[in-house]
C-alpha cells in the first residue's frame, strides 16, 4: 500500500511540531551544519545508544577536530579512540572516508545524498541524514528505527528482510516528506523521525498513548501494532568458544601484558588482543608454558551480531618480557597504557581487573 493522501499530508507537520516542542534538543551534534560533525555522530550512533556515544564523540572531536586531522592520523590512534564502541568496521571505514574526502574532494564533504553515498561506510540512510541536516535536502532517512515506525504507521506488511520491501518502504518514506520544506523544517523532520523511533515507537511496548501521530497510525487504529515490522528472516547466532592466553610480566614501569594485532579481516579485525586459541588443549601446547602456573579466570560471554563468543581467559605470569610468539605485530603493553591501543570490548574490561 501507499500512504493515503490524508496521512501523507498530516504526518510531516505533526512530526515537525512535536519535534520542536517535545523532541530531543541540546545533543552535542545538534545545532550544527558541519558535515564532519554530523557524519561522525551518525556513524557512531549506528547500533549504539546516545548515552554511550556522548563520551566517545567528545573525545574524538578533541583529538580529531576536523576531517584533515582524522585523515592524517595513524590507524592505531583511530582504533584506540574507537575501542569499546564496537562494530569496528565503522572505525576503519570512518578513517578511509576521511582520507577519501581529503584526497578526492579537497577536504569538503559532497553536499548531495547521492554523492555522499559513494564514500566509504556511508549508506543511504546516513547519506540522507547528512544531506538533510547540513543542506536541508528533501530526502528521508530509513534506518531500522524509522522502518519500524513507518511500517506501523502505514500497516505495511512487506517483509523487511527482503530488499524489494525495503525499497518499497523507502518510496513511502519519500512520499511522507514535508512539501516545500525549509532547511529548518528538514532538520526538525529528520530529527523527529529519529526521536519518535528512539523514545516512543520503541520495539517493545511503544508509547502509543503519547504518540504525536497516533491519529494517523493504521496499525494503532487496527490494534495490530505488534505485527510490525514484518521480518521473516531471524538473526541466527553461532556459538563459539575461544581461549585467551594472557601473558603478564612485571617490569620496572609496572605490569605488562602481551598483545598481538588481529588479522585485518574477521572478528575484532586489526584490534590488539591476547593470543587466541580454539581449544584449551591448543592453548596449553606452548612450550613456553612449561613449569608455569596457568590460572583459569571466570569465562565471559560476549555477543556479536552473528556470533556468541564464550571467552575463557587463562592468566600466566611470564618470567621475562621476551616476545611470547613469533607474531610479527605483537608487543608488551603496560596495563596503565591500554588506552593507547585499540582493544576489543571484553578485553578492555578484563585486563585492568586481572587478579594479583
Ligand atoms: Fe508507533 Fe504507536 Fe505512534 Fe503508531 S501510534 S507510530 S505504533 S507509537
């Protein structure tokens, strides 16, 4: 179905009014038309809560105040600042994107959504958000939250795990845009879509009683809200166990741990990690372990998008700080300097709290 004329005409004004009056204001990336800042916030906010992003966003901007400083930074500095935010391909693409903007666009982000979408790591919805926020382009964002809101609003039963249905919903989203909006209208409208999905039309228990577009919502009037969005393909998570061999040694400057850079592809790509083994037997095979006591620490369960990792940390106190493996990109890192390397989230919590 396509949005009815009445719903299409009423949706945008109602959403804009509500956003100006009751939406989120004062977030550090609001009130700017600087594409660098908007882009950075949009990438950080993908799959990540606002409350988590706030600290990272400020630290990132202090270290890299503009696209030139980010483009010129070493990989490790970018990954270290991103460490803990997860979905690390975002950080790698962010860095590549900054380098492309500098080398191919003279340090200026393109202004249209269509051109922005050609840059590394910028998908259609992120491109639309940057173009709408910074240039008032009349284009709709359609991320996961917006897809949920609009499929309920329009009682759209196309399967959102199919790209044809996603495209159909995108067309409907375009039809709902305000007619002849000012740039300020597009800012309020785009932010309104985000705010509605984040704070009212939530995945479970949406707050329909306080929704500014309740009178236009087809799923609400039919009492079928929980049926949307329709998604037949469910996410399947594979279970895997990893053994993490934590070599620790004392030095005059403090305790150090041995970390190796992960391969450029796969889980925790390019981050620093302890040596990883797929079984306890393999972890115990190292001749360097002979005569040393191995402490088993409590396992940690860590969920990734497609995998659930059960991590088994094994702690060993090394007699010296010689290289622990022939790994080309391994190094001893002082425990109080861990913030200078990019670490996977579970190691960021685990390593500073190792038992004495
Ligand atoms: Fe979502 Fe309820 Fe509002 Fe409909 S009325 S858009 S289901 S919050």
